[in-house]
């Protein structure tokens, strides 16, 4: 990649955001620091409209301006845009979407590198991705006039996948473990790599540990004892690397736990893992790295099977792809037009990526008029209601002037 081009990862939570940037993944990812002397990375998710003006200020300036005027600033900007879009429909001119776009524009101007570099790819990561997040962010970006060729939204779990597999192989060959600890939650996440398929499949094994919450400064010795026992159990199967992230790890208190982990794996601590993972995902989108070509990530929102339509083309049976295993259900839509035979059937082929088991779902099209073989067309509109449930709307298109369309349609649901 030329030096004047850039990929960016943004960790966007309700209250704070972090930005990581990269020119060349081989040279590493750098996180924008709000205070280089203290190594502070967090930028407030805050917007404040200056009284008597149409101008908004953002981040720390929004916080300080609101305090000066003794007023409140707006936060949870993505969540507000999502709530409005669910209630009123997706609209680029919605004030909450416009404000989100202005905030993203503000963020992208913060690193000095963006002043002289073209941003090729942007990836935004959230703890859990809302089905509308991608569409809302795309509308916000367009409203702000941000011209970035590739934009994607992924979960923290997928960010961890991209971060871990971008490290030297000796740190993840035998699996990798993450502990994410805040004041109110403790989550462990182990990446499991199944190399029996090609490409290999990577899944998360997550566990919530209620015995570790709430985090309390007066209970540090007890928490360390509990954490050490958890780590000992988690590391029995062997992992190559262990990562600690979250506000509870800002101070070092887990002395016994660290001894347990260090006896079994390498250990790393940091608060910018997700923004760095998002940056590596942005690099993957532009083929600067090629993790997704060798490994298919299966998260809770991933479709588990390949889906296709069985059809005839020039006398030969072919499969027309509809969805690939690993695709996010909320991002997957497909529209096709196919010819229909006298049997008036549609065959949907579902192939499990792990065991290659293939099953056919036959949909009867009895609502269509009887016509000669290959003298009718239908439009197929595919979308997913969840990772396990596919819907297809089938509409009669007729066959030109000879057999006119009836405009009839039916909807079918298919379990994947």
C-alpha cells in the first residue's frame, strides 16, 4: 500500500471511542492518543450544540463546553440514531443520523495522518452489532460527505479474531484467550480454530463469570483468588496467548492470576485491543492482509451453511449462490430471476460447512399458472430473519408478451 493511504479502526461504545490507524500492517497498528505522556486513548462520545449557534463541538470540547454552560451534552450517538431509525425508518436527514455523521467526521480528522493520507477502509466495532448498525452508519457517513471506499461494522468478538490472528503465529497457533473485565461484567472468550475444513473455521467460546462482578477495590485479594482459579481451568486445554482488557485491568492487582497464566501461556494487557482489531479488519477488507481468505469467522450472527438455488443453464444443472457460510445474517440479501419448469418447483440447497451435509428444501410454486416448460420466470428475494431463518419471496414475472405476469407472490421461511 502506498504511504499516502490509510486504514482505520474505531471502537465505538456508548460513552467512549478509540481510533487505531495503519499504513502497513507489517509495521503495526497505532492508536491515536489524547495524551501521549499518559498514553490515554479514550475520546468521549459527546456532542454539544453551542448556545446561539448552529455549530456542534465534539469529544472533550463538548464535555468542557457543556460544563461551562451548565448544560448537558449528547452521548450514545449511534444508539440514538438506531432508536430513531427503528421508530421512524431509515432516513439520511434524520437529525440523529446527521449528528452521528458529524461526530464520525470529527473522529476521522483527529489523527494527523488523515490530513495527508487517503483513507481506503474504515471498520467500526461495537460490543454487539445491532442489525441496523451498518445501514445507519452508512447513512451517517453519506450525510457527512465522508468518501471512504470500504466501510464495515463488526462485533468486539470479531475484532478479537482479527487482532489475534494478525499477531505472530506462535501467539495463537494453539488457541487464544481473552478476558474482558469492566466494573459490571467479566467475560472470557476463547478462539477455537477448526482446521479440518478449508478455509479453517474459527469460533468463539464465551463465558460470563458472575462471581467476578461487581469489580471492587476493597475485594482485590478475593477477586485475584477467583480469577486465578478461572484461569487455571481455562488454560487446561492449552492456549498460546492470553489477553487482558477492560477498565478493571487499568491497575495491576491480579498478581496470583498472572503467575498462573504466565506458567501456561504468554500474556498481554491493553485497552485498545478492539480498535486495533477493527483496524486489522479494515486492512483485511482491502487485501492488505488476507486472514479472511484462510479463516472463516463464525460468530453468533454468522450463517452456518452455504445456501444456493439448483437451476438449469444451457441444459446443465448449476448452483446459484445465495449466501455463504460465515456471512452476517443482517447483511445478507439477494435478488435473482430464474426460469421455472413444468414441475413448478424451486429447490434450495443448504450445505453445512463443517460436515458438508447437503439437504434440499423443495418449495412448491402451485400459485403459478400452468405453462410450457421453461416458459415462466420468477423473481426470488432472499433475506434473513436470523442466522437460522431465511425468507424467500417468490413473484411471478410471466414470460414476456406471450405469458403475462399474474403479479402473484408467496413468501416461504426456511430453517438453515
